[in-house]
C-alpha cells in the first residue's frame, strides 16, 4: 500500500511539473474563482495558505482575495 501512494505522489508531481507557467496561472485563477463561489469559503473567519513548492498551484490570488 505505501508503494502505491508513493507512486501516485510521483505521478502527480510529474504532471504538475509538466504544466507550463501559463497553464499553472490558469489553474490558480480557476481555483480562486471556484473557492470564491463556495459559501463555506466566503464565511470562513480563518484561512491557512501555503507557499507553493514543486509545481503546486500558487495560492497568491486567494491570499489577495482573503486579505480584502
């Protein structure tokens, strides 16, 4: 079982890394739009964000939105 999870993580990491900068920005924009539509997100009093690493989607748009 642990080998399956490790293989899955490696596959997802490869897929993230294969995205162009433009594609990464598009995905970050879409994530922000999707979350802004969620009532639970809009009502949240505290939100934890992360620093993107290894091709992860950047939460910068969410950070800017949550700061307003």
